[in-house]
């Protein structure tokens, strides 16, 4: 099928603020219309035909990803209570297997590892002693095209677990309970239509979960008593404001249950004593428009305190401590506002705290002990063993990503962190707080001949139209790429929601680098790389900065002979797809192709309709064009769909999912139709059984990445075999 599908025009008028816009393709929104499904299948057939010449390369890329991946593997176990919890993968199986094994004793903080290959025999297979399989996702997914796990929790006594699954891709999960005391008994409790993130209360008698409204917004938190019917569940919190999402959890100390309500710019936290789960939640700080805060429980000087990271009068956030019994009372300053440092989060443990923040465009982690008398109140330093002052963890690489994770135990003596860079595979350390020692627990295995010294990473800076310096992170194989000679390049961007794209390792990317390609990230405004103001200057009525920053980065790379327009491909997904779509209209001459994944390319239509999923909550990010004529005109000026025009568009590949509830398939479907009207020849690939994150299962995901990268290699004129 080498003739592009013809999309029928069924014009409708959209009238707002005196502006009349005729939309020929809005009819594609009717997901249940057989004509729509037939059209999407036609688009898939056309895309398959147009990429048939890449099929061998696609298979080669898939095999390269698979050959470099240790398919039978084990996550680093995390201790909780009397058990080590971890996930295993097995060669040939799409999904993980969730397991646990008993600790050796109360002082056992050394996570178990699989025996060496030389120690494995038929009589002693590769397994951790005492292993108990809790949930095999492969069995749960059997016979289904899509599978995702949204909740997984175990009672404090280790006797019962809950798990919640989605088999459609629409992010609505069904909760089930299972005994893990050896009987494997399935409970009669079944709760349908929930959001992700259900948890047990500390006693294990109740579980708390959220449900979503018709716009897929988690709006109500419920209490369920184990062993009773879901019809008897009690609504404990309802959020009427459509801008706010709800989530429920338990503090690491198990002292409090917590409900968090948050919009894009405002948040509110409610607490409940874990020993009284049937009582009412009480607010920590009443919500205040534009103020965000996060809460952690800590015990200092024998008293319950709350650590609060907030931005009330502090653009880059600050850290304070308040009494848990009187959270709206006096605040003790721990880390004051710093215009050069964006405080992101705090994690509290029995004996220490860890703070995550950003400085100079990179993430940082610092640790301090909790002294018996109180809490530290000093800025981070980089020297010495952690004590009651914050000490930042230092790393040798100029570009890296680091973060706290996998730390469920309140009394653990170590802090687990994850570290990575463009050239260093994902690495897990346990930092011994008493001594500062870092224990290497695991470094991602890259099979084959991977040698980090064959690759280089660096940072450059582009100058935006208004003079702002825009950071760029690059990685390349230095023995193949001379940065003075234009090389095939993939330029990635996102730039929304204060989300930072930090330098991190990726096995699939090696297939690009080994073919002489450069991978670059444009850290444009709207993201979070350079602090809160970096985000503020790339949203609402300053959103165009995101797009012009990306163009400035492309222009810089071309002017510096890093690449050239005939070998530069742009990539972005979701809100990054909006970026790619806008840039395709603004500066197509700089690019040889655009890869748009689940792209938000019809934002104005979506944001104008409050009945659509997630619309109202997005008004804080983009503005409200329904009531504000200025916002309407501004969004219309950059919307990729409305601004398609007669132009020399390079090839465009749009990838979407039929069941995506965050960015609906109709947006790229309409966009592709408009592009064809303008003389372009775009491709649309729709996953018919997937959600916002794409297909489920690791092998399926590798094939999708191979498909996209084959197209990128072709458009960037990289050598298909890497020679």
C-alpha cells in the first residue's frame, strides 16, 4: 500500500472569542466508529509499506538490544520488615516476577545475590535461598495483548499482598488480594476501576485506594476493610476541584497515612494517625494558590516532626520543620531558599535524612544524620563523613543522573541511590551513613563488547533569541565521530511540567552511537533542569520559549558543524511531541526528520473541552483558553495542528496508542491528515492495544524502539550496519 490513505473531510466549526476555526478531521475522535478504526488500520498498512525497506534493519536493531541485555536478571533486593523484596526477569519472558526471601537476622542489611554461574547445578539452580514468588506478571498477562501493574503492597506482618492490574492500557486498575503465608489463597475482595497506588494501612486490616472520575482524574480516596465487599467501602476524601489529583500513601515510619492533593501549581497534604485508620484525616497546611509542598515524618529529639519542602515565598523551594501535633504553628528553617539551588525532595529515616536538589543543571543528593537533640540547619558541603550537617555526594563525571530510591525501611543504616550517565550503565549504591562508605550493589550488565571508554559525553550551550544560554548534553562514540565534521544526530527535547531530562544510560541508544550517530538532549525552558524559573519561563504565555530554544539548539549544532540539516532528526514524546510538532512548523529547514511519539499536537482542541480526560488540570500549565481570549490566541499561534501550512516538511513519523488516556490517538491522526493536505508525506503508527507508555512487555517494547530507531537511522543518513 504505497498510496497514502485519503482522510475524509467532515468539517465542523469551533467558535471561541469571536474566532471561527473549521476543523475537517475532528470526526476521528469517535473511537467507537468502525470508520475510524478502519482508517487507523489503513494508516498502519501505509506506514508498514513505507518502512518495509527498513525491516532487516529493524530486526538487526532488535537483536542488538536483546544481545546486549542480560535477560535473566535480578533487581537489588530492598529490605522491608523480615523480608528482602525484589523482581526477577527470565530470558524469553516479557514481564517481571515479584519475589521475596527471608532476612538472615535483625542486623542483616546485606542484600542477597544470585549464586555465580559456576555454583549453579541441576541440584542447586540459580535462586536465592528461601525465595517465595509473590506475583508472576507473565502468568497474569497470559492471553492478553496488554498488561500493566499499577499497585503492589504487602501488609506490615508480611502475610497478605495486594496487586492491581490494567489489561487495556487505560490506566484503570482492578485490585485483588492474595495470602502469602504459604497458602496462596486468593481473597474474595475485588475492587475495580481504581487508580494506581493502593496501600495497606499499618495494621493490614484496611487498604486505601483512589478511584477516577469520567475525566480519568483520581478524585476520591476510599477505605476498604479486608474481607468485606467493595460495595461497603467508605469514601474518606473527595476532591471536587477538577484541577487536583489525589494520591494516598503511608509514611516510611508507618506513623501516618497520607493523602496528597495536587494540581500543577498547588498542593495540599492530609494526615491520619496510622493507629486509628478509621478516624478522619487532618490537613497539614491548607491549600494556598501557587504554593506546593511535600511532607515527610521524622522523629527528632524524641518528638514527632514534619519536614516540609515548600515554595511559599521561595521560588526554588526551602525546607522547614514543624511539629506534627501543630503543623500550622512555628516553622524552623532547615534549608533556606537559594536562587541557584532547586530543592526537590526530602527523605526521612530514623537516624538520617536525605535531600535531593538541582544545581548547575544536574541533580544532587546530600545526607545528614538526625542528632538526638534535633535537626540540621546548614547548607550542603562536600567534605567528610555524614553528620548533623548535610554532605553532598560527589561524583567524578561531568554529566550524570543521581537519585534516591528503593529505601522502604525506617530503621535502615544505609541510603540507597541510583546513579547513571550517558556512558555509565545504571548503578545502585548503598551509602553507609555512619561512615560515608559507598557499597556497590549492582551495575547494569551490558553484554557484548561494551567499553565505556569508547564513548564521550559533554555539555555545550546554545544562545536563544533572547540571549538565554540553553544547555545541551551530547554523547557519541569518539573514535567514530569528530565533532568538527557534521555527523548524523538525534536531538531529543521535552520542556514541560518542570520535568528534567538528565543524562542517563540506555542500551538501545548504543545501536545509534555505534553507527556514528550523536545523541543530544536540548534542555529547553519549560523543563526543570535549571531551577523553577526555567520552568516558569516555558509555560502558559511564555510557552513559545520551549520551541524557539529547541530551534536555537539545532542552529547551534549546525553552526558548530556538529551536524547538518540533512542528517539531524528531532525526537519528542507526549508534551515533547508538542515541541516537535511546533518546531516542524517553525523551522523544518533544520531537520531531516521528526519522530513524534504519543504527541500532544492538537492542544487547543483538547484544552478547550473540560469533558476530555485531564483537560482542567492542564489549565495551570497551558492557561485556560476557554475563558481567556489572550490564552486562546496564544495557544492557537503555536498549536501544531492549527499551524500546518504549505511548507517543505521533512518526513515525519507519529506513533500513538489507541487506548492512551493522556494524549488521545485522535491528535496525531488529525495532525497527519492536515500535514498531507499541506503536501507532506507523514507516517502514522497506532498501537491498537496499548496506553500512553506504549506497548507492554519488554520484548514488544524493544521491537517498537527498533522500529523507531531504524527510521531515525535512515533519516539521519547513518550507516545501517555501523561500519
